[in-house]
C-alpha cells in the first residue's frame, strides 16, 4: 500500500473510467501509475509523438517525494489543461493534488468517452460499409450516394 507524499496517509485504490487511481482520503490527492497516464495519453492522441517533450517543459523540483521510491519528484505543467503535476523521474507515477482532482477526472472522462465514441463509430461504420479497404470514409460515403443516385 502506497503512502500519500503530502501527509503520509495510506492511499486507497479506486477506479475512474477503468483507470486505477490511488486516492488519499485525507487530502484527496491522487496517485496515478506512470503507465496509467501514458495509457490515457495514448488514447487521446496516438499520432502525437511530441508528448514527452511537452511534458518536460516547465519542469522544476517538487516539494514532494515519490511514494514508491522516496526520491524527490519533479513538478511540471500538464499541457493544455493548466494542471500542475508532480512526477517521479524513475517513472513510478504522477501525483495530483486535491484541487486538481476535478480537472483530472474531467480529462479522464472526456478522453475515455472520446475513445468509446470513436471506437463504436468506427465499428458501426465498418459494419455498415463492409470491408472498405484503404479508401477514406468520405470516398465511401460519396460512393454510396453515387450508387443510389443511379436509378
Ligand atoms: Zn494525503
Ligand atoms: Zn519513484
């Protein structure tokens, strides 16, 4: 069981949209394993390879120590959301203070919803259109209407 880097309380595991989060019931801070934020990021923007560079931006020493290895963490600003997050340089995970919790949950829910929407949309289009090869969806739509207009 991990301990809160802010007050030393034991962290309780909870789940947000299928993502496992360690929660401090005292200060309401949250700890995400490194791969969990990674996972969310991968869902959000699989084509984006510049992510790490952007996360490194504005990195500075944190006042907190990693709950896994006890080393001093680094603070950085999470792009686009104006969030400050503390992270272990050994990639053990990320710490989010209570004030950031609502925003983080919004990000998670927004991203997981986005993924589900994209996946089901893609699946239903795939079923609807059949095996469409490498043509774009737009080509297929044009093809469908073109075909109908024939008679
Ligand atoms: Zn705490
Ligand atoms: Zn660590």
